[in-house]
C-alpha cells in the first residue's frame, strides 16, 4: 500500500518562510509526477505546484517567484519551499503523487496545515 506523509506545516508570520516535505512509500512504488495542492476553508482544492521525474516544474500564478518545488527521486520525496508568505496562503497543503508506470493511479497525503498570521 502506498502512503504519502507530509510534514513541515505550522504557523508563520506574513513575509516568513516554510518548507514542506512529503515522503512516498510502498513496496515497489516509484513516483512519477508529484505535486502540492492546497485547500483553504470554503474553497476548492487547487494545484499549487507540480514536478515531473525530470524536474520540469509548473506553478499556479499566485505563487510564482515565491514557492519552489523540488524532489529526490531516490527517496520518493517532494519538497515545497515557501517564502514571502501571505495570509492568503493559509490552507491545508496536500501532497499528490502519480505512479511512475501506471499514471491513472494517484495517491494523496492527509495534508498539513499552513497558517500565515500575525
């Protein structure tokens, strides 16, 4: 069974920084494209950033220049470095991973809360 476990969420002041990590594990599992989504109260879940195995990245417009996604293919781990955080970045952040060889198999973490507030 594949598991994704996020870590690194917490409370940070506006303008601050935070780094999220997500480790995927499971017998024989190898991650394809990985990504970070977020969901704020009352809003739909949205894609924040994604990264392919070849490290091709994509970002939603609101985080471009502030967030950086990266990964370690050996460790099946994806990171999200967040800087210049704004109150509107407050949300539960979810890790997502597609199976490397079966792209219709998509896995989710349980989420980690990021709160940007004074």
